[in-house]
C-alpha cells in the first residue's frame, strides 16, 4: 500500500464512522422530541410565544394570564386580574386575594407576609384553596398577604418584598421550591428551563461587599419582545448568566453534537448535584439571598423569618421510595445560620401515607387542594403563639 493510501484509508474510515454516527444520532433525536435539545431558548415554545406577543403588541392587547412585564422584576402579577374561570383573583395591590388589605393590620390582627414562586402563588387551585388563603381561614385574626408569582427566583421574591411589602408583620414566610437554586443564577428563563416562555429576569451576584444586583435591561415589554425576535436577547443577558445558551448555530445542525450537548446540559441542571456543591455559585448565591431576607424581615417590624421548602411530586416520591433527601445540605446550611425553616416533605409524606398515594397531594405539577391544606396546617402550627 502506498504512503498516500496509508493516510487516506484511516481518514475514510473515520469519515464513515462520523457519517454513521450522525445518521444514527438523527434517528435517535427524532424519537427524543419530548426533551428539548440545545441550543435552549430557540424552540417551539419560544417561537409560539414570540408570534403571539407580536400580535398582542400590534393590537394593544395585554399579555395573557395573571402576570405582566415589570422593568425591575422581569414580570409580576396584574393588579385587578380575574381569570376567565373566576378561580384566580389578584387584588388592586397585586396580591393573590379576593379582598383588599389595609396599609397596616387592624387592631388585634396578626399579619404574615408570604412570598416565593408558583408554589406560594398556589398554581392549579382556586383562591380559597390556595394555602395562604387556607392559612387565613384556619387562624382567626390572621392576615396572610400572598406576594407569590409563578416562575420567580428567590432573587425576584426578595426584590418584590423589598419594593412593596410594608410592616408591621409577625412573620416573613419565604417559599423555596428546590428548583430555585438554578433560577437564582439565571437571567434568561429558557436557558434554565428549556420549555419556558421567554422572560428576562434580574439576578444577584456575590461581590466583595455581598450581594450586587444585576438588573434586567429592558424598559418595556415591546423592547424585550424585539430583542427575542432579533436574537440579541442572548448577548444582552449574557453577562452573569450562569447557564449556557447551548451550541453555536453551525454546530447545532449536527444531531450528534446536540445529543452530547444535551447530556451535558441536563447533567449540569441536576438538582442533587447543584445542592451537593456547597461551594458552587448556585448554592452560595441562594444562601446569600435567604440571609438577605433576614435583613428584610427586620424592616417589617422585626418579623420572624421562616423558609418553607417545597418538594415537587418526584422529590416526594423519591424520598418515600428510598429516603432520598438531596437537599440535606440546605437544611444544614439553614441550621448553621439559625434560620427557621419548615421542610414540607415531612408533613406531606405523612399525608401521602394516610391518603395511600402521593398523587392525592398534587394536581399536575403543583399541590392539589389537599396538598395546599397540608401546607396551611403545617404553617399554622409553626406560627402558633
């Protein structure tokens, strides 16, 4: 064999292997449509949102649902919103409630401020079934002001309470879904959760002097929608974005490259890994945010800070099946800081055993009316004088 063929044959074999691998990867990708692949943020969900948003902006229609654009928070609740089915009411101050609250609690009343994401807002149940409302119903004389907003990071919850909540309050209750550890280092929502609709959010970074705010840069909904249309949203939110945008366009054409990138991307988002890395940026940032709530509680008339830890259905199923408790590092960190908390996996697990199934406690991805009632009763017991 000539010297030329000794070079060409191995190259041809490598080329054939790459072609075979690419064809096999394309066949596999075709069966994995349920799992978005990198690059995140350019998928079908985002395209549908973009087309609908442009139509709404052209006609002057508001954004759908109970949330709207907010220049500081990224998004927030719509004051005065009522859902089409009447199940969700947002009062004039943007709180989930069918009533209004005075600036300060009336004489003899106890006030609790609750904040967090969709588990605090109480998605998938009616107003009266939401655990903050159930808490009011269970404890005579208690006002439970619900500042929860779906999709929020702990950072946005802190910013909203800082901007809007006023004391005096007996307690500041911070809802912490375990997924928040990834949201707290995220600026463009789809980069953390690939199926998410486009949304820009602020975040805090840890600087020499503590937490430093990195604002989201858009002044209006129209400005943000335009950035999604042009794709400039990725560049404009890239600074301090922890999660990668995925593959460059030229490499994203390769199914084999996307499969490898997908494996790495989902492994990086594993919650057990994130909570176990106590020296990592997501863990450190999350703990600093919780500590900042302690400072905020003192501005609310010396309110008691309590962290509620919300397990998802898979979290609770795994724990009941094998005692898997990957958020133990969070509990240790809260104990070390003397921050009061309630790990809701314990009362929820007890309720699941009584009901004979975890499914009784969840509707789809959030708590059912029974699950909300379990949370309300556990919080009421914790706050008992």
